[in-house]
């Protein structure tokens, strides 16, 4: 079997980087250990370059189970970009916090290897491996603060819920395999289509497979780990879990839903649509009462997952136009979400690093101390809500657009919930904004010193949020080309 | 400047405030006075440019789009950067720049706690771009962006520089308006897909109209209706308005009443009516009924107010009711009336809010009972101005308020597009109740004047040193005061400019 | 050989695993419950491969099972590490004592 | 001489300019702005005389219309700025500018030393402009503009002494009451213009076009009845007709010159003017005419009664104005177009005279009350004789202006009755009865003021020349103006021909059945109703002839009333209750003539003490109470609307949504218990639910 090395070049680059980081960490001492971050960043850039080279290509290897097309490339760029941003916001956090830096960077890179495989995977086995590659390092990273009760609790909860859902998913996969005799996604689709009627057991199995990814994207009722884990983990890890890991989950879910189970879309679409409604509503409602900013962001990310699930609820078997619109909407939303959510976590890290604060009331008067950070946070939060001229608006726009490609009653129901939830969401986003700008600052707090890397990342993301808010075409031109079709 | 080719002028005028906001943000906060002056210069230059644009506008072709720009913007969804200006846009566009300029001048001397002129003025400039853009955007997506753009700066204006209940008011304003605008967005998308022409262009869609089934027209219009009606605001979607106005700083109130509310009615006229004519006709009686309820209801609420500013805020509900009555008439005269009412209300109520702000600065209260009368004795010039503007607001002929109200009622007596056949009685009733509303309007304004202006000043103010109208206030107010008179005497200034454009518009509606 | 036997076994094991994960308080037992679930999946896969698709060219089922065994081992390792760390911090391996973070 | 009519707009505009100039720099001038106003008024007055002369000398002048598009209104309709100058306009010009000029001059002395002297003059000029605008308007919309502006000026001038709450209330009451009527006017104008849409005109407000369309039958009956009744509602409030007259007596709170100009001579006649302008329209409907006539009759009678019991001299005159306006309205309702506006014309002069005379008296004794006056004949001779002339004119004493004009109205009523209309009889008989009342109260006022002892606490002295001169001029006009339409007038050049526009000339009453009326010629008074050859009825014109029967009745009524008044009040203010005081006199009268007692017991007592009191009560308590009640009810409704509906229900709904979200949030967040095994349990349970659901779906 010939291997298309170029197709897997980004993965290889990242793997090599991970190993280099490990090696460097073993051989460096003291302050010099901080170099590993640089190594990781360089490796990421290399992987990114390889990925960009692949743009426009249609490649597949490993017997078609690994596919590189525009869809995959956009996802990979999203992941690698997120990785760069997370490296940026991690640097000081870990450099100052007496953590195991080398291990952290190694684990981070490993996790991202899993992620960039995800959008290319066209086989249940590969999806499973990629998912676990994402998850297992993440379990450890969540517990990175070894002496912290919170961190270990976060890791434990994350781990248990994670393995439970993976087990459920695997059980489902095994039954799907029993029905179809294959783990290759297009073949699964073909043989399900050939079955004609769907056996209840198969339907249940499909649901179980979806549960596994539901955990990753923190859809209700598989979301319980998220708030606790986010608030217990080191903040950069929380950012990674909230954005990249969630995006990976969506990448897998997209592949599963729109390739393997596409012929039975009528079966799972309503279920996912209902999950979307429940997820966004519950996420938003609970977020209203949060006093801890990280938990608020956690519930907000649950709600955002709900929005991103809406396009799944629109899917229909055989309706390529609708399904493509749905996929593109999710993809666009994920990119927007990554930009704004990492940005929000970045500011949270900056605040937390200097003051050790994370309660929302502690953000009072941030605007008078650090107006730029406050402005960035405001922009990110408003973007998460969907106010113009930010990218968040276009994310919602894309979803509504997908819903109206071919209007059904269910689509309208979903839209109504989207509207109501968007309004509820602004309640808590505005609460933070208001606290930052309108409440007076407590006495004697020092100004933030976010450091260069973090400032740069926040700045770039701020610019990105606004720039994409004005010219969403920069991204949507790319996403609109994407399709899941196997090259 | 050739109106056919000088699209750049509009673009520059539109984004100049935005750039200015950025420039202000760069200035160090310590340069308090320089910042305020810079804002005056920026808004002044922008206003001058708009004045030049207005001067070079080809009034003989006011029905056509001029100063157009049409560039590719978001190709994936076919959204284009399409700007233009016709006779309907021009007055509102002009008003936006004038009011912002005046507000900037006003802010050189008056800025409520906690100060921070940099942030305040930058937000105001941002707001300006949003407001102005709404009136010249001819692409639905672009329109929506500008439409939503105003929310954030206004939220901060109310939330940071507002009165004691600013938290509540600002959030309520934001969420309420947002709620409506998302439905509006969904309606836009539905139109896009139903039209199936891969265009968001308002012009193109208007020319295609009517399209889609009756059901589609109804639902899409409902979506837009929610968005626009909340902004207007129409009864019963008005409750954000008194709170927002009461708490907002003076400049915020002025811009809110002067321009922001106009966006709603403009949206009805520019978008909802021509693109969804069938839906519009189906909704027209409902709009008319709600409008007239708003007129009477707003006036009744005004009678019950004890706070001057809140009273003025409620008066907006009534006045915008007249505007909506004009729209409900679905004929040229009605649209004309609505648009005139828009402008007149913007100027008059903007001016009233200026006055209310100054009142507060002098008396440190807005409670009518606490002020207790005697302003004509204590601060006579101010008292005279208040009388003048109040009288304009109650619709006295010869001043701007009259034309919008009278013409709206006049138009509503014989609604267009076949409504007359079916709803003649209803519309006659609407006119009668609207006319009764004018009496109530006169009632609350006279009562207000009696309570604050007339009589002898109460004990507590007799020895208080209260300034009469100051120079900065004269400078800020004079243009508005003159405009109130000018529009009252020369309604052609607005009617004439709009005429061809409205005829054009009604062409789309099939009337 | 009938499919019923292996499938019943797998389902039983899976249910036991789920029950154990939810009900057992000791973290180590919880971890073992997880292993039980993964094992049941392996039984499924191997049974399907051999009984339903005996002559298939690609041995997807068995390969899948192998991967699961490997990953399960890794998971067990990570899980034990997490539990160990928890124990060091709190001197307990009772899962339901761990509820610092809620709401 | 066409050129002079071309300049009619100057008449209107000049007072506006003077108002602006006075407001701008009146204070710096030695006369504090009054000289500006007087100068401007003098010019407009001369111009008005010229215009009046030109139109008058034309016999029946052709209407002169000049208009240009002022603004498009949408739908191809335009709003014209235009003037319509015909005899009616010229007559109003003459009346308004004359009275206004007199008031301007008079006020220099009367208002001397007032703190807001300049403001007063600016307002006077502004008012004059507004009134002239209403008069000159060639379309109803422009007329509405003027109409509203006079209302504003009236409001501002009634509240001139705004330090007093009662004056503020009076001003508000006046504005709101008339504004209520304006609802009718505006909707009526709108209805009429909507009716005009069908004719394809681009100027639906144009008065001449509207009249022509109405006569050509192009307006539907519904449009005419609804439109004119609504417009009439405006006239009812503006011209102080029952039951919306309540504001007019209160309006006396303003300075007396203002009362003379606005609330007697000019503004209050705007309603009659407008009805006259649209006479061809209202003449299309018997209903409209009947309603107008009945309202007029009620007002003229009960308004007069109210004047009987006033002590405040200005209020006597105010109620008298109400009553006289009732005559004019009633005349319109019985087809007495010329009679109505002729009375408007003469009444303007003599009522202005009376008010200015009253002002002179008030100026002297610093009180409005007749009980504070008395014996003023000696110290104020000029005031005395001018006031007497005014009173005679008002009472309709033969050969005064009031005599000619009021009798025209009675004759018009008689003619109308001859056509079989009850309203004609009403106007005739009630008009006669009210003439008695009028004479009585004016005589009473004159006796109380001028006879007897001086009861004031001041030493009264005659007013200065600036006040007396206007009185004299107006006194002359109070007599002379009547001769424009009298048996002595020229057949060609008289008031009738002057003010009759061709429209009025051709106006037809489509509702009069030619056959039933017998087709005879009914010639009398100012107008004739005669059968035309084609069976249609037309108003024709002619100088009135003597009606000696009527003259006799009038004289008897006059004499009786004056005599009665003299009996009761000739010695000045009765010390005790007049009834008791007159007890002896009554007995004597009963014994001697048997007529006095009857008159007193069955006419004066019931009328003054019962009917008038009842009318006063009904006016003050019932109607005013209704107005006040309406105000209170409105206020209550306002508070209810705001507090309950707006703040609780609607806003409560909005806030309720927010609170319920918070409530749900508080409940839902407790799912996140912190126990990981519960999470797992929920996850599994959720999965089971989903699996079952999907299996069921399938």
C-alpha cells in the first residue's frame, strides 16, 4: 500500500514536534525549559504550512480512510491556528506557575495530533483513535495542577464521563459494525441504504455513536463535566477543551452524521435538533446564574454547542444542498467560535494571572485599569452573543441561512429557539460587560501585565473578530467551498 | 461633485466618524479638552461633507439612487457593499450628521458623570456611522449590520453615563431591540431564499416584488414587523423606550429620539413595504390600529408622568404613532407623512431632550412637582424655548410637528392599495381617534408648561442661582430651533425632496 | 455457533459496567467497571467478525478490538494516575466525596 | 386696479413681520415695540381699505385667486400657498385690521407699565397675522393653519397674567376646548378633501373647487354631511357655541384689549367665516343646515340669559358675545348667508367698542365688577356716550348697525320658515325673545355702570386720548357700518353684492322641493328665495326694504326691556335683593299697568332667577362639570393606563419574561450537583431516553 506522505505531512510534522518537545524537556534544565514552547510553536507553524500547501488538493490515503480536501484543510487550519493561540496564552501561565512545562506542551501537541486527524478520518476505527488521542492527553492536562484539589477533581470528572461516553460510543460502533460489516464510513452509508428499513437496534446503535461525540461537544445531557472541568483545569487547558476539543468533536460528528448515517438522516436529525434546543436553552439559562466567569464561559460554550447542533437538526437524506449548507454553517460557526472564545479565555487568563480573580464581580472596573483588555473582552463577549460588527453575528447568520435554505416547520421551531436564546445569552454577556465598564474598581488592584505573547494573541483575535465581522467573506469564501464528499 | 459618480463621498462621510472614533481612542485620556474639540472637528467635517453632498444632490432626480457604491463584499452569500441615497434617505442622513455634530458641540461643555469624554465621544462617533449607514445601505445584509451596530454604543452610553437605573434600562434596551432584530434577520433570509435571485439588493428585490406565497408574505412581514416595530417603537412594544430615555444621558436621548427611532420607520418604508407588498397590505389595518392606540395611549401615559424626561419619552410613543398611521395608509401621502413625521419628530423631540437635559443640570431634578413652576420668571429665555418646542411638538401649524400629523391623518382617510374598499370605516375611526389624540397631546404639554413654566417659582428656588440659556446651548440649539420653524413654513424642504422617491416606492407597491 | 450467546454476554457485561460506574463509590472499582464495558465491546466486535462476516477480506472487527485493547490500557493508566493524584491530595478514593465544584 | 388685490398678501404678511420685529428688537425702541405694531397695522389698514373699496366698487366682485405650489403632499396632491380675495375676504380684512389697529393704539395706554408690554404687542401682531392668514386662505388646509395659530395666540394672551393659577387654567381651558373642536375641523377638512379625490383635482383642499364640486353634485351626501358637521364642530368650539362655549367667559382673564380683539370681534367669528366660506357645501344638506340652526338658536337664547346675572362687566359682554355668535350661526343655518356675515361685520365693531369701553372703565376703577362702578357718566363722558352707542347697536336699536344686521337675521328666519322649515320659525321667534334679553342685560349694565353713585374706591377719570380715540372711531362705525345694507343703500353697491361670491349667488338648495313651495317669489331683507324658471331655488340679492311690522315689534321689545331695566337698576345697584327692592315697584306696576308685574313675575323672575340660574348652573355645573369631569376622567384614565396597563401588564410582561428566565436558571443549575456519578447517571439516562426515542421514532 502506497502512502501519500504529503497528505499526512501536517500530522507527521506535529508528531515530530511533539517528540522534539519531549526530548528537549528531558535535556533542558531550569529556565531553559521555557524553550520548549518555542519549539512547539515552530513545529505548529511548519504543520500549518504543510496544511496550507494542501489547500485545493483532493488526496486520500490508507485505502481511502484518510482524506484531505478543502473541508479537512479548513478544519486543520482551525485547529493549528487554535493551537498557536493556545500556545500564546499558555506561555506565561505555565512558565510562572511551577507546572511541568515540557509535559504540558507534549500533551498539548499530542492532543492536537488527534484533532487534525479527525476531519480527515473516514473510518470508525480512525475516528475512535483520533478521539482518544484528543481525549487522553486532555485528561492529564486537566489535572496538570497536581497540588490543586480542584484540578484533580476536574480531571477525575472529565475522565470518568469521558470513558463512559467513549464506552457507549464503542458499543454503538460495534453494533453498527455488526449490521454493516465494515468500519469505512461510505461503505456503512451504502449498506445502511441497502438495508431499506432500519432495525431499532441499529437506530439505537447510531444514537450511541452520537453520544460519544455528544460528550466531546458537551451537548446536554452529556455536558456535566464541562463546567466543573473548565473551572478546575488550568485556564489554557480549559480554553483548549472549550474550543479545540469541541471542534474536534464536531469534526467527528459531522463525518459520522453526514457520511456514515446520511441515509438515515430523518432518524437522527430530529433527535439532534431537540438536543440542540435543550442544549442551548439549558446552557443559557444556567449561565444566567453563574458568578464565576469561567463557569459562565463553560455554560456559554454549552449553549454555543447547542447553536452549532442546529444545522444537524436540518439534515435530510439525499438533500445535498441542505446538508452542504448545514456542514458549512457548522464549520463557519466553529471558526468564529474559536476566534472569539479563545480570545475570551485569553483575557480571563490575563486577569487571573495577575490578580488570581475569576469571579465576575472581581472584573469590576477592569475598564478603568486596563481599557484595552476590557475592550477586547467586551468585543469577544458581544461576538459570542452575536452583535455586529463581529464575527459572532455571521456565525448566527450562517446558521439561520442554513435553516432557511429549505424551510420546514422544524427549522422554524429551531429558529425561534435560536432567537429566544440569543436574547437570553446577551443577559449574561452584558452582565460581564456591565461589570467591567460600569462598576467601580476595587481599591488597590494593580494593572494587568498580560505579557507580550498573550497580548499579541488577544490582539490578533480581537482584530480577527472585528475584521471577520466586517468582511466575513475572508472565511466564508473558504468554508463555502467545503463539502464532505470523499475525494 | 457629480452625484452619479461621487459614490466615494458617501463612503467617506459614512466612515469618517468611525475613523474618527479610532483616532479619538488613540488620544491620551488626559487631553480632555483636545478630545472634545477633536470630536467637534470630526463631526463638523463629516457634517460639512454631508452638506456638500446634499448641495450637489440632483433634486430633479430624487427618485433615483445617487452617490451609489456597489462593490463585492461577502461573495459566499451574495452580499454586496451597496450604498446609495435617494430622496427618502437624504433628509434622514442629513439629520443624523446634524444632530451628531450638535451633540459633539454640546458635549464640549456638558458631560454627565463619570466624565470620560474619550470613551463617550468615540461611542458617539461609532453610533453615528451605524445610524447613518442604516439610511444609505441598499443591501439587506449591510443594512442589518448597520442596524445592529447602533445597539452597542447606545448600550454603553446608557449604561455608563445614565441615570440611577441605567443598568436595567441599558440591558432592557439592548435585549428588546435585539430580540426584534433577529426576527428581522430571519425575515431577510427568508426573502433571500424565496426570491431566489441570489441578491440582497433592496432595489432589486423591490423590483421583483411581489414574490412568494401569501403565507410567505405574511410570515416574512411579521418577522420584519417585529424588528421594526420594536425600534419605532409601536405600542405594545414600547416599554423599553421610557426607561432608556429616562436613564440615558442627554446626548444619548437626543440621538435615540432624533435618529434611532427613525430607523424603524425607515425600515418599514424602505424594506418591508416594497419588498413585501402583499404582507404590508395585510398588516396595514393592524399597524393602523396599533398606531392609533399608541397615539392615545402615549398621550394618556404622558398625562400621568411626574418626570419631565419620562413625559417626553412617552410623547415619542404618540408621535411615532402618527408616523405609523401614515405608513398604515399605504398611499403616497401616507408615506410622505410618515417620513416627514420622522424628521419633524427627530428635530423636535431631540430638542426637547436637550431642554430636559439642561433642566436637570439646573434644577438637579426632573420632577415636575419639585420644579414647581415659575421658570418663565426664573429663567425666562429657557422658559420661552420650552414653550416654543412644546408647542411645536403638539402639532401647531407653522411649526414642523404639524405636517407629519395632519398629513398622516389626511392620508389615512383614504388608504391605498384597495384598503379603502374593505376598511373605510376602520380608517375613518382611526383618523378620528388620532385627532382626539392631538387634543390629549395638547393637554399634556399645556399642563406641563403650566406646572413648570408659569406661576411664581417656589420658595426653594427663589434664591437659587440658576443660569438662563448659556452660549453653548444657544449654539447647539439654534439650528434645531430654526429647523423647527423652517420645516413648518417650508414643508417642501422635506416633502419636495421625498416626492419622487415616494412615487417610485409606491410603484413597487403597485399603488 | 449462535450470536445470541456472545451478544447476551457482552450486553450483560456492559450493563454491569455501567452500573458499576454509576454506583460504586471506590474509584478503582469504577475504573474496573470501565474496563468491563470496553471488554464487552470487544466481545461484540470479535463475535460479529467471526459469526457474521467470516470470510471477509478485511478483518475490521478484530483490528478494532485490538485497538480498543490498546487504548483501554492507556486509559487505565491515565485513570489510575488521576486517581492516585486524587488520593494524594485528599486521602480518599471515594468518588462521591469529590464535589467541590458544583452549580 | 387689479394691482391692489395682487397686494392682498401684504396685508397678511405685514403683521407677521412686525411681530417678528417687535420680538427681535422691540424692547430697544422708545415705544417698546408698540410703534412698530401700530405702523404696520396702519399700513395694512390702509391697504385693506383700498382692497375693500376696490371690491366694493366692483358691485359683485369676481373672486381673485392667486396660488402657487408650496409643497407636494404625495400622491400627486399639492399644498398650495394661495390667496382668495373676494368680498368676504375684503370685508374680513377691513374688520380685522380696523379693530386690530384700534386695539393696538388703545393698548399703548391701557397696557402702559405692564412688564411684558413688548411681548404683548408681538402677540397682538402675531394674532393679527394669523387671523388674516385664515381669512385670505384659498384652501382649507391653509385656513386650518391660521385657525390653529389664532388659537395659540388666544391661549398665550388669555394667559398673559400667568402668575395666577386661575388665568393659567383659563388659558388651558380655552386652548383645549377649542382644540377639541379642532378635531372636528381637521377631520372634517380631511373628509371633504377625501371627497375631492374623486374629482381628479391635485388641490383637494381648494375652497373654490370644493364649493364648485359640491354644487355640481360631485361630492357624496355622506362626505358633505360628515365633513360639514365635523367642521361645524370646530366652529362650535371656536365660536363659543353651546355646549363648547364654556371657555369664552373664562377667556376674559386676558387683558381687556385682547378680549376686544380676539374674543369679541375677530377670532371667535372664525367659525362663522369658515361656514360662510363653505356655504355652498353645507347648503347641499338640510340636515347640516338644521343642526347649525338649532345649535345657533340654543346658543343665542341661553347665552343671552347667562349675561343677565353677571356682575363682572366683561362677563356680561362675553355672554353677550356668545349670544350674538349664536345669531350668526343660526342665520347660516337658515340660509341667511348675508345676514350672518353682515351681523359678523357690525358686531365686530360694536362689540369691540363695548369691550374697549369696558376696558376704559376697568382701567379707571381697577375692578371688573359693576358693583364697584356706578355713576361713571360724569367722570368719563366719552366712555359713557360711546358705550351707550355700542349698547344701542348691540340691542338693535333702530338705525344703528346692530338693528340692520340683526333684523336681517330675523327676516332670514322668517323666509326660511316660509319654505316650511321649523328652524326658520325658531330663529325668528327665539331671536326676537333674545333681543329682549339682550336689551335688558345691556340696559342693566349701562344703568349699573353709569347711573347712581360711584361705588368704587378710586376717583375715576376719563382715559387718555389714545384710549378714547379708538372708542370714538368704533362708535362711528357701530352706526355707520349698518348702512352698507339698509333700505338706504344703493342697489348695486351694497354689502350684499360686495360679499356675495358667484358661488353664493348660484348656490342652490337641492333639498327644497320646488313644487311644494308653490314657486312664489319670497323677497325680503337681504336675500330672496325665489323659484327659478327651471324649478331650482336660488338665492337672489337685493337691498332690504322696510318691514314696519318688524320695526314695531323691535321697538316695543326694546322699550319694554329698557324700561324694566330702568325700574330695577336705574338708581344704581339695588341695596338688597332686587326682588324685594322691586316689590313696591312691582305692586305699583301691577296696579298701574298690570303689565310690569306680569313681566316681572312671569318673565323677569322666571327668566332671570330661574331659567338664567338654571342655565348658569347647567353651564357652570353640568357642562363645565362635564368638561372638568372629562378632564378628570382623562387624567384618571391616564394614571390607570400608565400605572396598571403600561407598567404592570405590558412592561410587567417584558420583565416577567426576564424574571422567569432567572427563576428557571436557579432551578436548572441545581442539576449540576457536583457528584460525578450523578452526572454519569444522567448521561446514561439521557442516552437511554434518546435510544428509546429513536427506536420509537423508527
